[in-house]
C-alpha cells in the first residue's frame, strides 16, 4: 500500500514540475518581444500624435471628428468632415508630419 501511495506522490510531483516548466516557458516567450516591432509601434504612436496635433492646429477642421491610425508610417484618416476642402486640408496636415510615408484619406462628407 505504501508503494501505491508513493506512485501517487511521484505522479503529482511530476505533474507539478511539468506545469511549472510550461509556465516558465510561457513567461520566457513573453519576454522575447521583437525589439524592431516595439520600435515601429513607438514610431507609429509618435506619428499618430503628430498628425493629431497638426489637425488640431488647423482651426478650420473639427479634429475631434477625425480618426487617425498609423501602421508602419502609413496614416489612415477616417471620420466625417464638412467639406471637400476639409478632406484635402486634413490630408495636407497629415503629410507635414515627420515619418509619414503616405496618407490613406478615408474621410467622408457629412
């Protein structure tokens, strides 16, 4: 009977060791983020902030109604504006920001 109890203890210990090993592998996997991807995301965030500031700087635009997303330097403008001139002005403002590779203007007229 003692031998049967030992095998249960050994099985439980093996299971715990396996689970601990899997948990450590998962944690280690999280820590190996690609530095280039992190830098690219930081650059995109800075570009987005710059475009938003440029839009706010244009008094003729309602910047709060314009969405800005950036992926690898490509800026996407979305939302609704009052005129075709506003569509053009928003794109022009976005192009002035350092790091912008291109602008996808998906703005719509109200």
